[in-house]
């Protein structure tokens, strides 16, 4: 009989996260679902346990690990946490983002039934001070998200995974976008994933963000080129020809879009990638019109 109160392992890499880690941890502590652990993996040799304690935060559900390096990248940190996680569910959370209080409680039953689940997202631009945006218009509906649909989004999504759905760790050799590949490998086993249109977490665009640094478009170009070569020769952990073709098409599309982003950035039309997406291509609305069939 399934555990009625399974443990969820929240995985949080921490690099130069002194200014944001409190926000992420407090969002975990505010969860209405109490059976979780949070694995905070220091990738900058900061003692985050002491840092949190100095702010009055001490909880036995918080676990502290380290990569032993400085700036090795979030994927090594995530894999260290994944290896040490005790939960039967895995929930990534970056150190500059946050969960809303009911997120785990709402997503867990769906992940339990279908293998993984996702929610709508609020994008908070701390660099450009733009108005918050969402992936799709917010409703209480629950829709199906396919592998192809997810592959063509340009707004970050995070999922709650049932652990048996995870087929491979995060790619430590992929400079940018390894989280997308990780998600797609899990989706390949399911094809369709329930997507809650209620906003239940925030993605923050900050100056420390890898995806929004000044050289992000150069790093993205290298990553897309590298992955296109690797998926041709190794499959990158994808098991089906269809899955590999979806990923290959995604990489080609993203590389082309990244070229347009570099031009827009150079001309001063935008300050970061999400601002570029919001002003140039309304991909969220395209996704919304594709979410046609409700779950259940």
C-alpha cells in the first residue's frame, strides 16, 4: 500500500546565494505539506547552516552538503543531493526562487498518480523591474502537458518527480540547459504530464543567475552545439527515436532563437532572455492554446 505521507526531497544548489537562500528556505518552511527534507548543497564553500542559524532558522528537515569546489555548477550540486536524498519524490528549487505554501500539497497527488507534475510560474524580474509574468494565464484548471509542448517553451518550469520516473542524473558536462534535458528524459517515459494552471512558485531573474549573465547567450550557443553533437552520437539517455528527434528539434529551435536574442541584446532592445521572450515571442500564449484537454 502506498505511503500516505511520503517524504519529498527538495534539492537546492547554492552558489553566491547569501542574499536569496533565506527566501527559498522560508518558502519550504511555509509548506502546508510537512513531510519534506531540503538538501542545500554549497558550491561556494559558504557555511549555509550557520548563515541560516544567524537568521533564526534551524530545522531538522534542513540538510547541508557541499561540492567541495567553488562554482562547479548546479548540476554537480544537484546530483550530490539526488544521491543523498531520502525522499520518494524529488522537487528541485533554485536558491533564488521560492515555492508558494500549497505547492507540494497540490502537486504530490498528481505526481503520485502520473509520475510527475508541474505548475504555472510567476517570473519576477529583479534586474529590469518589469511586471510579473506567468507562463500561461492563471486558472484553477489542470491540463495535460506533452513532451513536445514542453520542449518548445522558453520559460523555465520545475516539476515534482516520483523518484522511479527519474532515469538519469543531471548532465554535469552540459553548460546550460541540463535541467531541461533532465525533465525531458522523465517525460519521455510518460509522454503527458499534468500541469496545474495555478501559479505556485516564483522564478526570479537576478544578477547572479547563470541564465541571465552577460555571457549567457555565448554559453547557450556552446551548450546547444555540444548537445546536438552528443545526442546524435550517444542519445544522451533518451530511449526512443521519437524522444531524440523532439530534443534535436528543440535544440535547433533554441539555438536559432538564441541568435536572435544575442542581436536584441547587442542593440539594447532587452536586458535578459526572459525580457526578450516577453517582448518578441509570446510563447506562453502558444502553450496555453495547446493545453486543450483537462486531466481527469
